[in-house]
């Protein structure tokens, strides 16, 4: 007997999800598009995308007997007091202001899986939060939460550009699935035209090798190339420019999770003060933050590059 979709969504919302969608666990239809993107070299140094690519296209490869994909979304648009204040000249992508979202979403999905096992004893569930070979944004669109905009990120008519995504693959059918979301970008090019480094060779295609977020988060290179770094200021971790420009953000609303409030680590980085911390102090400060991903050396690299690219009329001691 199928599980009630209404019950699944009610439980997820009770656990803190702002939106929930459910899709049948069918094979991914965007396989050729992803492989073409990889073949063009747009992934840069992210070789793990190539290494585990085949697992991305069939949920059954991640969970034997997969029947449904439950996608939860958490709004992370800042509360007014965090958005109004910066502790220095530099900027950090909003998703990284608080606790590492992987931790937040995994806690939520573990509780969801446990509650579903109360309904369906023996239920199997695989949690996917951005680190598994699982196309999160694709499944969020299939589950009706939003659509992948021309900047390749998810866009929601309820929350704009500011959603964190996590999924639970389960080996149970539900009684009603959501319809895939329509694309409402229309003729708008605001996100594409705003990118300072030209990271979009065409709509719906991101070339990571030109992207400020890629260079300040994913890359392990000792230096950021001049073609990017000269246009990098004020970003020292990620970049929200293409997201900020989306007209659908008129529907954004402040998040409701205290763990997403701006952390001391974010304030340190906004002030460019990472290099003043000892290694022990850095670990204590940044351990629970998404900002730990590039390591201390990577963050210091980002700050150096951003300092060099600051306009003369914006320079002051940081």
C-alpha cells in the first residue's frame, strides 16, 4: 500500500522544511546534457563529477529498490538584521553565513526517515545532501519545488533564489506525486548579463572555470587567475550576483532557522581577518561552517585576491 504523500509532507514541514516535493524515482532524463557539459570541460577541477557520473542517472544505483524521491527545501534568505550589517569590506555568499547546511539538512532528513519508518516499518532510505552523486536541482524541479533558471540554480515562485536542498530516496511508493515545475525565466537575461566574469557561455550553461564561486570555494589552486580575480571584489567566498539579480526574489522572505544566522566565522571573513587566526583558532571558529571547505589557506588566497581587485575609492584597512 502506498504511503500518503500528504503525511510525508506534513512530517517534513513539521521538522522545519519550508517546501517539500515528491517525484517517482525514475531514471534521469538530463543525462546527455550533463555529459555534454562535462565533455566541454566546464567542471574545471571538479573531477569527482566525472568519477561518479553514472551513479547520477538512476536512483536505484544509490538505493536498491528506489521508488520515490522526497525533496525538502529550506529557505536561507537572511533575516533583516543580518542582511543590513557587514563586518568589513568583503562579502560571503548568503548560503554560507550560518551553520553548514549539510548538517542542518541531514538532521532533518534523518528524522524524516525515522518518522516514515514508524509508518512503514523496514523502510529503506538514502539521504542525499549535495555530496552524493545525485543531481539535487534536477530532482527539486522534478518534484515541483522550482525550476533550474538560466543561471543553473533553482528558482522558486515562493522563495526566489534562496533554497537549500536535500533529498531522501525511499523504497516505497507514495499515493500522489508532484508534477515537474515549469520554467518561468521567459526572455529574462538579468542573471546572465550581471555576471562580471562571463561565466555563462549560454543560458542554462555555467562554465565553472570562469565562476567566482568555483574559484573561491572549489578550486585548490594557490592563486586565482587574473581573468577572475580582477573582477572578484568584494567576494571572498562564493558569489550571489546572478542570484541577487533574479526578479523572482521579490517573493523572498526571511528564513526561520536560528542556525542560519550570520556566524562569527562569517564576520571574521567579511573583515578579511582569517590570516590573523592561529590554526587552532581557525579550526574552532570555522569547523561547523561551510567556509571550512577551501581550508584556511584557500580563504587567505581569496582575501588576498579580493584586496588586490578593490577599486581605489573603496580601499581602507581591512
